[in-house]
């Protein structure tokens, strides 16, 4: 994403934190730890960590209480990418402009690197020594909500339905389920988790939940659009793979124009949900605007 100094600062701190949380490459077994660091540091927007920290700032919380969680989100996200790219799933060759993990390290190491990243993420989220002035109850709540977001009724469930619906007849309800679960739930918990750790009240969490749901779906609709009209070099991943695999996408179900309009409407709803925060919501508003600006 176009990085203002605000987002550059967050990204620098996230990468610094990730560097300390991940075992060094030469830690035995070295190939596993090299593979873990390879995928985490291959690039990426750090969108989910930025959402968590921006939500903390909107609430006026202490960033130090959120950075470990934000970094753990990137570990979880990278795990999903590694597994998503595997031959048994999407069988992609490029991710973040680099060869995918299984292309570089082999399928077995890639699977275990993804497993290790997910495990490390929950080790981080439950390590109270990493979180300043956060109660055990709050930490358990945020960790539990993250687990729900990526489990069988979240990211993994969405991925299963995505695979099951390849070459299927257009089905808007199934498509919305895929995108809101495979992508949207982790994006939403990034926002609400960051806000919860910052001490947000229920009405604030409710508003941010709506924000997260709307940008989560908008993000994936734009991804669908970019798979048709995007530039492989700019995006850092294979273009046209959804069509080649017969995947159900918003352009294939609604058409390109309607898909763009829907993404714009969802972005407007996301911005409306931020109105209660006033000018403090600028970082989250900027992220929402970035998401829609990726395609027009």
C-alpha cells in the first residue's frame, strides 16, 4: 500500500518485532526456520498488523500492548498463504513476487513451516510477558476470537468451500460465504482484537466490527477484480489463476462493473461505521480508501 510515514512507522516496528519473535535461520533444524523467515519476510503489505495498530490508535490505547498481537496476525496470515499455495490447494508458483514456499523448499517443509508459524502465533498471543498491562481475561478473549476467525467456521472453512465450488454453477450466497470466511474474518478480528487490547468499549467494538466486515469483503472483491485486470509484477502473484481453476469470483458471478460498485458500497459502509470516532479514525479510513483504490 502507499505508505505514509504513519504506516511506515508501524511496518518498521512490526518487522522488527517479527525478527525477534521468529527463531534465527541457523537454529536447528535450519531448513524449517529458514523457510519460516523466508515467507514472512518475502514482502507483503502487513495489512492485518496495520489494522490492529490503527484500531489501537483510534481508541487511544498503548501500542506496546498490541504490537505482539499485530505481529502474531502476520504469522497467521503467512501460514494461510503458504498452505493456500500448496499443490493440493491452489498450486501457485508465485507469492509476494517470490517463488512460493513449496517451490523453494519442497512441499513437506512448506507444510511444516506453515504449521510452525501458526503454532508460534498462538505462543505469542498467550505469552503474558509480551503484553503491557493487559489482563489474562482480555488476552484469552482476543486469542479465542482469533482462533475462531481462522478455524473450521472461519478461514479454513472458507478455503474448504472455495475448493468445493471450483467449476460449480454461479452461487452468490456461497461466494459471499467463501470471501467473508476465508479472508474477511481474519481482517475483522485484526481490527477488533487491536481495539480490545487497547481497552475499547462495547459500542466501539460494535462499530469496528462493522468496519472490519465491510472492508474484509471489499478487499477480496478487489482481489477478484485484480486477478482479471491486475499486473502480475505489481501484485507479486500469479494473475488469471482463479479463472484457470474455475474458481467462483465476483466478476464471474456479478460481472466486472457490478463487482466494482459493490466494493465501493462496502467501502462507504465501512467509512460510515467510523463516524463515531471523528478525526481519530483517519488511519482506518485511509486503509479502507486504499483497498478500493487498488483497482480504479
